[in-house]
């Protein structure tokens, strides 16, 4: 951070005089004049939001609606304090921040109203001789007078706020003439550069006390006139070769029609030339400029090489971090870009998935099954292309990914064959999915109610390092008639691309190619989780950290999944010697990176120092499994393995925790305290003990004398799974086709109205259960 200076108010006149002296020291050679035409500015703006984090010099424009209170008389102090905090954070990161602020008129109006009321009260008290005051009318206050009265107070407020962060601020008041006069432009430019060099935040405003009314169509050729703070901010950004201009207003950004209208949609990215397709509404409740003025200023700045974002600075839920969110590249407001993406936006992909999913749901069950079977054939017929693409991913990931993730990333002929078998199972089960009648009720004569299965809508599945997940999830979405957005990890980009192309090829045989979309844009996962108007359910498949991040980021969208796979196996005192080592080996060593792999082995105390216990330890050593001792287990040993750091650990590798328990109840208590409700197993020959364990363990999957690895959609006969849910919702455990369906109610009547069933009506409720028709799928 640069030097900290005292924050005495600096007037523009004084700075101009100082600059005249500095000019004699050839300061202009160090800071050459920046020409006003945007074509000759510092270069191209950022093409993508993700690049905004590299912005060094930033202008933040605060609109009148952001700075002022709702009554338009006085300042929104809490909002201003939050904005100052965000600007200070960015300034202290080494960025160069500048503010273009409104508010002087509103602040002055508050002061003048107070003075007028006070003056009128005193005069009436002196001259009326009455005990009560007459009703006092406040005259209309002239804006220039309000600005003159408010500018000093507004600046003093900013100074006090910035001082809390050891940052100095300086005021600069300008008019349009200051940009058209060559010498004044030089002075202004040099002043701003010197302030930035000294780590001072310039606070710039139009000098509303003297500024003349804006003239219509007064822009010069290639130059924007300073008519309001929007145009001032754009002009300043271009003059100062700013990387980013943030325009804060009282709307979320730019909409394709006036905000508040029924069909208005927020435009995520706006491109030059798109303004013809936008209908502008009225200007904000205060201030000179409306959205049309903001767009014009933004496009001019963009042409001059400055990136622009227009966002909401008044919303209480986002205003506290809107500026920092924008700089971090988050999907906030409308981003102006000159670079149009090659493909559709994620919002457009979501709309295509919804439209395609609805068409998919209307197909006959046999047609959906045909699509899935065709995809299964393509997986085997095109295996060489798939494996070649996968080889590229593995080569690029070598040295960057841990061994367990590399195993997940790898595809093989046997994996593709297993995938194809699983898809054909899904195709067979899809015959009785969508439109299945679950319940029929005769409400009254000629009034019948049905409950039928329907798709959920649009699914977002986010997966890491698992390209085999794509065809599995795609097949389940097809079978259930859901639209699907897929977001895979970049480490599997080549594999995902070819698998998605094959999926779309299969979908094309019945004209529903767009029902499944692969998101290839730069959207962060957090941004995707905010698309609550597009996505109906999020299903994460990946690390526990990924799942937790998605559960935290999802705003108004249900998330189905598990954050951890801490699977337990309890070896009872009556366990079979022959079964235990096989079950432990398979659960831990067969695929240790899987979420259904064994992580904690609970041993009954009576088994310690027995041949069975020795066999378990010997087998784990042969398999090179690292053993971590639980606290009780460590207490029994003279020389124990490393004591476990946490009993709630998912290793995902050849590591296991061993702990000792005194009974089946203690094992159950341990599982409930440290487990993740994923999959837990008991090994015993005592049926009564086993049933007690099965009934009392509250996990998605509870097994007796079976490997934890059976917790899988394919092994359950579901064909495949979109994931394993540990949530206590309608779908728990491996989620197959049934978990992707919801229901709707169909009521068929003949001119029935509720009033007919009133006390004096002619009809009575019957509520008779009717037989459910059985569909023939032969």
C-alpha cells in the first residue's frame, strides 16, 4: 500500500493550479495525454467475466438511486458505508480505484429543507404571537443550489468513511467544458494520475452548482458529451485507460424489456449492436440518466477499451459485496463484451434443455427406449474414438491429478461394455416410467382424479473426473423425460465432448437433440447454482468439497447428493472367519477412490488378539493399506499405528481407520455420530444381531454380510445412477430412474363446481379408490 496522507478536501481549482506548476517539471513526458477518441485507447477490453479479476484500474459509478434514500432527501448511509468498504478492500489489494458519485443534490436538499423549516419556525414564533405554528410550505428547491449546499457535506462524509480504512480521498468537480478544453483535459488527467500514484481515491462528480442543462444530441463526432454521471464515468474511464467500469443503479442490470414487465429477462452479456432488440423503460426515480443513457455510455467506454458491468447497488442482499463479486468474475449484473461466444449462453442452453425435455416426455416409451439402446450401441461401436479422446485427457492430467482421480478419469473397453449393459437395463425400465398412474380416485359421480408420474424438469448434473458419468446420467434423463444440463470437469473435456456428441446423435433419431446440453462456457459452478428460473434440481457428483460448495451456493434450487462417503463395517463377535477378510478386502481395496469404499472398520473388543483379528491386519498389510488407530484401539496397543486425526474422515485411498467397540449398540452409536449416512455394514452370523443393526442404523444403505461396494445403481439393478443421495427426501441411496420423477394430478369432470358439494348442494363426495390400470409392455 502507498503512503497515507491527511484527507483535507482538495478542490479542483487548487489541483489545477498545482498542475500548472508541475507542468514545468516535464511531468507530461511521464504521463502523456490520452486522446478522447476511443479507437486510440489502451487496447481491447476483457472478453470474459473470469478475466475481470485482472483489472488493475477501476472506476465505480454510483447512481443517484444508489446514493440517496428512498425519500430522495438525504443519503443511504448504510449502503454508502458498504460501498466504501468494498472500494477500500480493492484499493488495499493494490488496485487503483476511482469513484464517480451522485448525491450532492440529495444531500443539499436535505440540508436546505432543514434550514428553511428552521427559519420559517423562528419567523413564525417571533411574529405570530400564537401558541401554534401555521402549516409551513417548503418551496421547490433549485437543483444547483442544492448541489452547492451538499457538495462539501458529501465529501466530508466520504472522507470520514475512507479514513476508517487508512485511505485518503480527494474531490474533483468537473463540467463538460473541462473535457473539451485541451489544457483543462491535460490538467485533469495529470491530477488524477498523481492522486492514483499517491494511493489516493479520486471522487469525481459533475459540478452541478454551475453545470448548464444538457443539450440534446450534443455529442461530438466520436466523443461522448458529459451530460450526467453515466457519461462522465464513461469519459473518465476512457481518458484514464481504465480496465473496468462498474455502473451501479437500482436495477439488476440490462433487461430485454422494461424491468417489471412479464417477459423481462436479465441480459447476462450485452454485445454492441444488440441495443436494437432492447426496449428501454423510464429513467430511475432520481438522477438525470435512465438505462438508455447507461447503455450508451457503456458502449462508448467498451469501444474505448474499458470493460463495463451494470449492476444493482441497492439490493440489500447483494449490495454488501456487489463490487467485489464483479471483480472476482461472478455472474452479477450485465457484462458488456465485444466477443460473442461461439455457442449459446448457458441460459439459452437451459431453455433448449427445457423445451427439448418437454418434447422428450411426450415421446412413446418405446421411442425413449430406442434412443437409449442406440446410445448403448454407439458406446461400443465408437469405442476407439472414445478411448482416443480419453487418452488425451489422461496425458494432459498426468502429474496434475492425484492417483485416485486419474483412476476415475480413465475409461477402458470393459468400462464401456459395462456402461452399454447398464444403459440397456435403463431402456428396459423406461417402458413404465413417465405417465405411470400411481393412484385413481372417484371424487364424485363423473369426477375422477389420477396421480401420474412426470419428469422433474431441467436437471443440472455437475461431475468431476468421471466421463463415464455422462452417458449414465444422459440415459436416466432420457428415460425420465427430463431436460439435462451437464457440467463436467475440464480434466475430462475431450472425453465429455465425444460422449456428448454421441448422446446427441442418439437423441436425433426422434428429433430431440437439444434435450441434453453440455455446458462449455466459462460459467463457474457458483454461477450455475443461481439459475433458479432455469434449473429444477442440482445433482453433484464428485468430491465431498464439491458437493458442500454446491449445497452452499445453490439459491432456491434443491440439491440431491451426499457430501461424504464415510462407510463403516462392524465386525461382530460372532462373525465368520471365512467371510470377514473377503468382505473387508473387497470393501476397501477393490476401488478405494469410490464413495462406497470402506473408510472405518469397527471391531468388537472380544476379537482383539484372536486369529481373526490377526488375519484382518495381515490382509490389510499385504494390500498395502495404511492403518489409522482410533482412540480406543490405540489404548489397547503398546506400539500402535498413527492415531487417527478425526473419526469422520473419507480417505478415498488405501487408508482405513480401525476402532474398537464393546457391542452392536456402541457400533450403531459410533456410526450415527461419525458416519455420513451413506453405506454401513454388519458382519455376523447372528441373525438377531444383524436384524437389530439393519433396523437401527439410519443410513441410506445398510447391509448384512455384503461388501459396501454393492451400494451402486448398476449393482442394484437400476441400470445406472445419477448419484447416491444421503438426504432425507423422496430419493435416498443410489438414485436411478424413479428418483428423477415427480407427480402431477389429473382431474376429469363434467361441469363440476365446488358449490355443488356444500351443505345444501346436490352432490356428495365419494372418495372411492379405483383400480390402477396396468400398462402392457410386452
